[in-house]
């Protein structure tokens, strides 16, 4: 029928109903995504999605195909990853994390799992922090180390690994008040939401630039474009940290929790259960 990647991408699109976001999160071009949907519709023999002035929606056949895809992927994952001997686990575990998390957290987090199950192959994938939970929810990753929102999707479970403060940073050679702005902020995501909440209490502010990632944001700040806001763990691991200074804020922005996130249904799988049990 369709390979598992096509089904996972379709499920992502069925959830977001946004071709642009699915294209970005799943690392496929808009043209490739459109062709994939057309190919699925040709095989199924029905239109799966309607695109009109009001946006994208699933057709009745689209809803049916979504249920088929969920069932097919569940059966395939269970067959592919099941292991009759839980003592000698083998197979592949796909973990998603940002580059910062890979450097700062994963060596300690994965070390007990590596020692207990040396025959398991760990595939480590990196990317935008905002894509982490979607990667797990859609089955593209077995687990992710990510910032955990206040309301986690019901399909996911998380276990706190650490927490990190949010800090304002500016170029080290800047002489004026960093909190006077202008500001360099993340374009979207939980850090941007936390910044917006802080600014709502403080009042209007000037926006100098927006960045798609924390590393890009820190670079713009180091170049003198304005004051940025980042998790302290990102600042500590940043390549330009020596060119930056923290700007004290009173009150400070709220801190963020970082957790190991998996699908609840996958806690029955031996590999995921083993990783979960070894995470303190």
C-alpha cells in the first residue's frame, strides 16, 4: 500500500491540516508533500483532503484512511520492535533531541541504557526543538528530550530530566540598559510564549529581529542587534557565550522543564520501557 514514512507524514498532515508546517517538521519539500498526497489518493481511489478558501480538511475517506494508517503503523511497530527476551534487548531506538540537549544532557541520560543494553542500536536525530513532540507523536522517533509544555498531549508521557532558567542576554560590550530593548526573540515556541507573557506584564517593547533557532538568536545578539532570551542551558553550551552577558530581570521569566517524552502506548514496548525505567 504505502511505506511507513508516507503513512507517518500523512498522519502528521492529518493532525496539523497545514501543508507548510508538515513540510517543515517532516523535512520534505512542499512539492514532494503534494505529490505524496496525490500518490496516496491515486492508490486509495478517493480524495483524502480538501483544500479550499477555509483551509485544509479531511474528507470522509481521509478520516477512514487515517484510522487505517494508525492501525497499520501500530501493527508494524509491534512486529518490528518486539523482542521475546527482555534481558538481551536488541533492535533500534530512535531518539530526537536538539544539538544543545545532545551535548548537555544525553551523555548522562543515555549512559545507563547503553550499559544495560549494549546490543541496542541508538539512532540519534537532531533538529528544531519545536518539532520534538510532533516527531514522537507521529512515530518518527521513539523518544525525545524536549521542553515540556504545561499541557502535554494526552497521547504522550514525560519524565522530568532537568529544568532550566530563561535568561536575557546581550552583547558583552553593550553599555546601555539591555532591558530597554530592542529585542531578538524566537519566532515561535515555548520560549517565545514565555517571553510574551513576561512582556505583557512589563509593557510594550521594540522587536529587532526573530530567529528560528536558539543558536541563530545568540549569534544575532552577539552581533549587537538587541537583547535576546534563551534557556540558560543553551547559553552555557553556545559557541558565542564568551561574547554575551546576562541581563538581570526582576521578576525573571518562568523556568522551563525538560523531560524525556514518549508515546504512552509505546511504554508497553520493551525498548521504550527499558529507557523509561532507567531515566531518573
